[in-house]
C-alpha cells in the first residue's frame, strides 16, 4: 500500500506558510542577536586583555626604570634624608605634612626589589588575573618546576 499524504489547501495552506515564515524569521533574529552578543562579548574580552597588557607593560617599565637607577636613587635618598633631617625636619625623620622622604624611601624599596618584582609580574600576571583574562587551568608553574627538576635530576 502506498502512503498518501494530505497537503493543506487554501486558507489552511496560507496559515501553514505564515507559521513557517514566522518560525524562520524568529530563528534568523535569534542568530542575529547571538552574533551581536558574541561581538560584544569578544570586544569586552579583548578590551580587558588590552587593558591588562597596557597596565602590565607600564608597571614593568616603571619597575625596570627604577631598578636600572637603584644605586643612584639609594644614594640620593640617603643624601636627601640627611639634608632633611638637619634642616626641614628639625632632627626628626618625619614631619606630619611632608611626604617627600617617605616617597623616596618607597621608590628605593621598589628599585631594590625590582628584579624580583619583574620576575613575579611576568610569572604570575596579576593584572591579567585581576581583569579575568588569564586562564584558570594554568599549570605553568608546574611545567617550569618539572622541567627544572628533570634537567637537574
């Protein structure tokens, strides 16, 4: 026996066509909105990635600049400390309204710790993690320690 299918005719056919057309248009609109959302999502991700890169590059530039002049900066801070101690600070190491010496001491600490800070910034990528663009499954630390162990062992 052969299968005979009844196809809609007249108004029923028009109704069927319109429902198919509505379903197709709904699907197209969903795809278009998904495309728009994916573009917005990608733009947001790459914006955060760029911002993290710029902040990291700026921080590393400042740290390396201070590190390259660490001896001169330390000497000048000591000289400034002695001058301020005997003149402006009236035989005290700190005057409540002047932060010059504290700023210079902080710069010397950053300069002296520059090499370690440089290493830590490049290894742990704090700004990338802060902005959520670093992968969570990063086993970079394990790979580095494994290769170091394999080379010496």
